[in-house]
C-alpha cells in the first residue's frame, strides 16, 4: 500500500502523525526524521528548501501518495517550492493556528511560540495579516527548545527554564491564548500546562492538519479502502535509528519499525 509520508527535522512531526493515525487508522504511515540536519529553525531559506526537497524526494521514491510537511519551519520556507518541484504529489503543510486563536481570545492578545526561521518567514506574517482581525499577535522565538526536546530533556530544569523564559513575555503582554507554532512543542504540553495554568488556551494545529490530510486523500480518491486491519507505522531517520527508537519509546507516540535513511548527495 502507498503510505502517507511525513517529514520533520526530528521527532516533532510525530505529533502530527499521531493525529493522522487517530483519524485514519487504516493508512500506512512513513515518517522521515531528518535528525542529521536538526535543528532547521536556525538555517537560511535556500538551505531549508534544498533539505525539504531532499526529504520529499526520499518519501516520494518510497511511494508516498501524499506528503505532510510536519514542520512549521520547513512549511514556511519550502511548501510553495515543493509543490512546484513535485507537481504530481499532494502536499499538506503546517500553518500556525492564528485564525482559531484570534477567534477565541477574550483578552485580545495571542502569543505565538515558534522557531526563529518560522517567525522570520512570510507565512506567519501573511497569516497574521489575513486572520488576526484586530487581535494583537505577540511572536516569541524559542531558540534551543527543539534541541532540548531532541535530547529527550522533557523535564530537565534547563528545559523548564527555557520554557519559562519564552512564555513569560506572552503572559506579561496579556495573552490568554498561545499558539504552538512548532510541531516539537506539543511534546512539552504537560510542562507548558503546569507553567501557564488552566486559564490559558494552548493551540496545536495537528488535529486540523490531520483533518486536511483526510480531506485531500478523499478528494483525490487516495483513501485506503476501509479494512479491519490497522495500517503500519514506519520511521526512518538520517540520524541514529537506535536513538530515535529510544526517544519514541519514552513518550506517548505511535510505535513502529525504525530504519536508517540517507539523503547524501541530495542536500547541497
Ligand atoms: N518541528 C519543527 C517545526 O515545526 C522544528 C524545526 C527545527 O528543527 O528547528 O518548526
């Protein structure tokens, strides 16, 4: 069966795969963690485009019928370019959920946590222009957070200190809604919740992206015919498969086989 493909710089996009798995349990899923190039968030645009094209090509060569760019940074930098390079493959990308955040805020202030590259790109600016609707959007870059998560430091004092440092300006600005603009951040949800309390809304785009994947598959007649058996989950990494397997084991993510992937010669 042709799988639905996903890629990210590491384990973050698995939070998107998890939602797709919930919604479409019959689909085979193939996930590429490009850990050799992690983090993406501090790389220049042309480099990000070359990396994203190599990841997409790898998935398409393995038969992916749709590619989910399960990374806000790569989506902001490369989604348009990917659609041009691979016109026969449907792509679904991440967009920071500013629209529902602006619709729900009562204080009129929305915070966005994301990587430096996502905040610097046009995508977020366009989304704010289109959907903020008079609501004040306060962006907060979070350098270092992805690296801590990739190291498996979910509870460490250093990670908590970073989180506190990044969330404090948003709370000070009066935000009652915080957008998780990087697919890694939902992996820190319990810590974030403990930090901000129950009155702040934390928004993750993954469930909406899963709905979009289901819709695109349906529209293109690519949905796997309903069968009783659940689909397979396969992970591949450009880093160390044993390390990736260990990380997935430690957190609440779908289990699957882990393979080695090589992009050598493709990324400039
Ligand atoms: N999960 C990626 C994102 O959504 C992290 C990017 C990075 O590696 O910095 O932006």
